[in-house]
C-alpha cells in the first residue's frame, strides 16, 4: 500500500478482513503497517493479539500488550489482557498474581461505564482467597468491603446489582453494623445511579471502536465530535460533586477515550492539555502536548501552542527546540520563520530576530511574507525605518513580480509620507509587471493619486490604466460605476447600490479593498442594524438591504400620494368607488384587514363631533345584558312545571333558583316587568312566546295523564 493510502481506513478494513484466513507470518507485516499509522485502533490491536495467541507466540503477545494497553483505553482490549493473564500467563491457581492483574486493570479502566464485569471478577477472586486464621478472614472481609464500596460509587452497567450484593455482604457479617455502613454509602451509590442513567443517554450514538481518520467534514464525523464534546463538558461540570482529584481523573479518562476516535482533531488535544495545566498538572500537560505532536506532526498550531506553553514557564530552551525542529524540515512553512522570529525577539532581543531572518533568507521555502514581517519588526519595534526600507528593497529584488509584496512596500512608503518614492515604485513595478497580475497595483496607483495628487494626475493615471484595461474607462458609455472609487472613503459611498445597478453594469469593480457592491450593501446594513452584522453572513446569498428603509411611525401614519403608495390598495378603492387620496394602512397590515379598511370612509370626510371613548367604554361595562338563549329556555321549562303542578313546584324551583343566583333573579324580574308593560297584563309567557304552541300542548297532555301503575 502506498504512503498516500496509509490513512484510507476503508481500504485498510478490506485488507485486514482478508487476514483472518492467513497465517500470522503473512498477516503480521500488514498489522504492523496499519497500527503504526493508527495506534489507537483498539479493535485491530485485539485482533492482532488474538492472532498471535492462536500461534502461541506469547513473547510477542506480551510486547503487543505493552505497546497497546496504555495507548488504548478500550475495555474490550483490557478484558482480553485480563483473560490472557488469568488463563495463560499465570493461571487460576496463582490467585495473588491474578488479583494484582485485576487491580492494574481497575486502576486504568475502573471508571469505564462497561467495567462492571471486571469488578465482578475482582470480587470473585477476593472471595476465593483462602483463610487459615481469623486474621486472614478479617483481612479478606476488609478487602471485599473496600472493593464493594469503590464499585457501588461508579456509574456503570449493573451497579444496582453490585449494591444488592454489598447489602447482602454487610447483613451477613453483622446486621447491627450493616445499617450505619449502608447509610454512609447510599448517597454515593444514588449519585452513581443517576449519573449512569445520564451517561447512558449521552453516550447513545457514540462509536467507541471507530478508527480515527483526518476530518473530512461529513455528518457522521461531526456527530461524533459533538457527542464527545458534550460528554466531556458534562463530566467537567462535576454532576456527582466529586473531590477535585477524583473529578480530574474522570475528566482526563473521558478525554483519553475521546482521543481513541478523534486522534486527528487538534482541539481535543489542546483542551486536554489546557485542562491539566489549569489544575497545575504541568508534567501531564507536557506529555499530552508531546503525544499530540506525534499524532499530528504537520499541525503548526499545536507546535506554536506547545512552544508558548514552555515559554510561559520560562523553559526557553525547550520552546526554542520546537522551532528548530520545524525549520529543519524540508517542507517548512514560511509562517514558521515569522513566528520563530517573534519568539527570538521576545527571548533574545533584536539580534536573535535578525539571526532568524538570516536563516530564513537562505531557505528555498522563504516567501515574501518573511521579508514583510522582518521589515515591520524593524519599523514598528526597533523604530528603524532605514533598515526596514533596505529589507523591502532586498525583497523587491526577489519578489518584484509578486503584487502583494509590492503593495506592502507601497503601503510602507506611504506611511513614511514619501510620496515621491511611492510614485517611483509604482513606475518601476508597472513597467515590467504583466497585466494579468498588475490590475490591483493599477487600482492602488489610482487610489493613491485620488488621495495625494491633483485632478490632472488622477486623470493621467486613470487614462493609463484604461489603456491596459479598457473596461475600466470612466469616460466611455457606462463609465459611471468606474467613477465611484474616486469619491469613496472607507465605507462611505457617493450613491446607493440601486444607482449603480441602474447604470447597466453588473460586473464588480475590483477596488483596493472589497468589491463595490459588497461595500455598498455592507454600509447600508450597518446603518440599518449594526448589531446583527456578522462576517459570516456574507458567505451566503442575502437580500438587497440597500432597497429597504428602516421602519418609522411617520411612514405608517402620514398620507402618501398615489404614485408612491401601494397601487393594489388604490385600485381596490377605485373599484369600490372610494377616495384614493386617503392614507394607507401600515405596511404589515394583513390583506383581509386591509380590504376592510378600504371599505371604511376616510377620517378626513367626517365632519361630526367625536365621541368620548372613555365614557363609551365605561357605559358598556356597566350595562346589564339581556338574558341568553339558555336562560330563556330554562325559564320556559319552569313555566311548564308551574302550569302542570298548579304553581307549587314552580315556587320551590324559583325560590331555589333565586337563592342560587340573585343576579339572574334580578334580571329575570326586570324582564318580566318589562313584558307586563308591553303586553298590558301579568302574562308569564312574554312577547317571545307564540299564541298557540302544539309542542307545549302535547307535553302538557302527557303530564296530565294518570299514571297506570
């Protein structure tokens, strides 16, 4: 397999799958090559070890366990090691050695959520210890009690069964002593059970045996990163209220397990190192940085962070050795020289920075960035503009065809107010620079003359630029847009984006800073809502904010002429024969409400007096409303009972109703009085009751019939 395919996990998986039927001699080279590239692939370590165990190559098995165990905190691999110690290496007879092997495994993997089998096996081994004397028996009980008390406080599978076993163990020894002991540890066990339920929920979806690979940006990898990050943050929040030492042990264990799958993610390495450093575990943090550089040797950010870590602790030589290793590589990046130069200035002074620049100049990987950084250091830090100018001149001899370097040199001279030499530099560069690379330099030349020259100089430079780039002619038809850079300043523009679009040119003018349309839109957005303006927002298509206006109450209330109003509203008003000069409803008015408002007369056409709205509302609130249909129906039923029973039942019913609801009684009495006035008699029916009701007559006939029983 070629070197370019060493990180192709899918190809490796197919190749390793075919090794199951091959001999260990044929499989060993491929296993070694794969595990050298993926040292945290615990599943393949286990397969490799089992293959060697089948061949009874126990010496090789021992070496493989030494190479893999402390690197891969995977419970399956550690259980394989424990089984190997119990059955092959030591045997079940030598219980002391087996117990030591269990304690070694629990020291490193006892916090794992799947470590319950190891704890159960450990307790079983302790129970099998022989006891010849009462002292031996007491020692055995003490070991068992400590093992149980450690296990019941760990959030893992079957922790409840371990608690039940511990209860039985203590009760069998002494029921009197069992109660205070169990009461002492029940709180820790309850916290472990709650923590276990939360961990099981948060670990759903985690692929524990996923082979690490460089980030590719797919959904699966992003999901794994989010799950591990969420789990680590949860552990760091200390939900079990552990002591600091225990908490750090759990958090570091979670980080190390995450790195089995996220080995190529530098943020996990850095967070772990900073977590240890923040708790004064400096040596452990240094070891984490060292492991991260082994996993990601080409990641410059981790190298720089490690060097700063040493420098902050006054370990200058250790930090310097990191930079020396980086610049000794054949594929050294120019950025390394720049950061190393800054480090040398801080630790060795200006002479050290110049020494680094001398080394960088001799490197074939040195770019114009190193010259610019060195010149800036001399100018801004050493306050020596003459040396800085010499460095720029030295770089110009090598990078005269590099527009970015030329622009940096021009900016430097412009800061020195050396206008004469700025123009000389423009002429020197543009005389030999290819037009395909010179466009940005020409734009900067025009911009410079706009700032420092007179109008004749501006027109001369623009004319020369037009000869090279005819599409930038300001005097040709459609040159309005090309005229804009002359009158702009920072994010201030002499017109709006709609004016530019109306000029008929859709192509963007490449100015010194940002494209024209983006600057105009950006300036308008900042005026509308600066708090919502983000840099990331320009990475996606966005509406044209320049054609929007901020909301004001005056716009919603002031009358507008027809030609500036919503024509749909006025067309609808014309069809209905209404006045079209009236004010518009607010812009966010729903369409049904807008249609209703179009039917109402304009307030300008009203010539009467305006009512007192406060008095009107209060009058409506104090008004007694007429009875509802339900009350009318209830009253009708009561009248039927009165007619059928001779009034005795009605009196009782009415009295009960009056005692229950005085307001209803008062309203009913008032209605009855009103009915009497209208009918001229004391009839109960009221004006709403018909003169002849067939249904009422039938009901009365049924009531009056004698009961056959």
